[in-house]
């Protein structure tokens, strides 16, 4: 679901530029799940970035910059990306 300035995601792999708009986001957890991971993979150079505090609820309020061609991965049941202003 996409609302003005925010995107709700379920567990999976999301393509930046196809499934998600490139840009700066703040991560907000919307489910009661207390453990999970968030990663950004840059296919151009094969690097995987673990979002700081990616295990559990500490991922909430972390910021991430998404660029076209990257993959955003999560196994949280539900996660919200809020576009940074």
C-alpha cells in the first residue's frame, strides 16, 4: 500500500526504481514482530548493506538511502518506509 510519503511493505525483495521510488526514507515497523532483518543490496557492485540495528525493533527510525537498481530486502511481516523531507 502506498500513501502520500509512505509505503507499506511485507516480507520480500523490493526493486528500487520498479517497486519503490528512489530516495531517502525512515524505517517504521508496523507489526508486532520483534525480530527481523533489513538489507539493501546493490547489484552493480554486489555489496549488501545491513541497516544498522537491523535485528529486531532497533531498526525502527533508522534512515536509508535507496538508489535505482538496488534491492530492499526484509523479513518483517510488515514494514513502513516514510519518505524523508
